[in-house]
């Protein structure tokens, strides 16, 4: 699983989040000065992202979808089609 550090900091509040945090291999992208987790065998930290990528987040994509906005600049066409076909996040 790949998370932004901002999202990962709240993972224990997600459904099954504690289990995910303890059991799944995790790749974390540093973001917006969010605190990074301590060392753990199943957690890897990406190097800092480019300024352009720092603003991309699943939270931003979900918000755009909920507002009915186009997300084609955030996700590939197959992903956008899947989201649209399955009426996700609306």
C-alpha cells in the first residue's frame, strides 16, 4: 500500500486501520510536513516528491469526484472509467 504521510497518520481511525498499519507492507510519501512513522520492518519512506506531485493526493481526487469535477489530470483513463462505471465517490 502507498500512503501520503498525512493519510497514514490517521490510519488507525480507518476500518481495519490498525491491522493494516501493523501487517501490510507500506510505502509512505512525505507530504506537507506530516509526521513520518518510526522505523518498522514493513514501512519504507519515499524520497521527497517533486513539488508537482506533492499536491496530488487520494483525498483531493475523492473530493473532486464528490464535487463532480473532472479527475483526468489526476488518474489514468482506465481508472477514471472504472470510477465512473462503478459510481465511486459520488
